[in-house]
C-alpha cells in the first residue's frame, strides 16, 4: 500500500497515480486496499484535471494578452 502523504507537484501527482494503477494491475490487493487505491486515484485525477484547467485558462490569458498581476491591473 502507498504512503498517506499527498504528492505536491503535478509531476509527483502523475507519478503517484501511475503507481496506484500499477499496484492495482499487479493484483494481490485485498478488496479494501483496491477500493482505497481507486478512491485515491479518483481524487488525484480530479486534482490533476483542475490543475490542467487552471493552466489552460492561464495560457488563454497569455494568448489574449490580458495578463494581470493577480490584483486586476495589467
């Protein structure tokens, strides 16, 4: 079973998701461990999707030339 620490960066989250999938594919897990891994995987996918959407929005802002300093001023 994986450790309970949350991975911090995008790349670390992807690696954690890959490790979860790999562990599930290898088999040998109890149903309880399999469900816990699945739940962690779903949570990681949601976090990764949110980060990707945020990056997409930021890129769109850059493309549109409307970059601000975070307080509404260009």
